């Protein structure tokens, strides 16, 4: 059992049913990028939404270039799902008030 704080700041509990998976779980299946979380709060909110919906996903930290006037390299949480889960994951994100990655 893992304790966490939800995106709303309220304590919650997940009972060994986390849908977050290692990349190895997906085998040879191609994964699609659905979201780049630039803030921890956004990453936790998406993790909570995908887990509650039972959608398997992978997440890893990667670098990206951000900023308009002062461009810099930053680190974000990149969320991936397999092709079968792409449309359901997008629907979950929209329901949670999040915008899916344009390329995913």
C-alpha cells in the first residue's frame, strides 16, 4: 500500500493497483507520448487520473527546451501509453482538464 497526496492536496491511498509500468512491461509494443508534465503537480494529477481509469502507462523524466524569451533546457515527466490505450487516455486527460500532447 502506498500513501500519496492527490493533486488536490488531499491524502489518498492506492492499494497495489498502480497502473504505472516499466517500459519492459510493454515489450515490443510502440508507445505514444501523451503528455509532458512540466510541474510535479501536473504529473501527480495525471498519474492519479490514469490509475483511477485503469490505464497502463509509462513515465520517465526527460529533457526538453522551454521558455519564450529565455530558452533553457528543463526536465519534465514524459507520459507514454500503447496504441490500444491512446484514445482512452486522451479522454481521461480531457475529463481531468488536461490537454494531450499534440503529437500523441
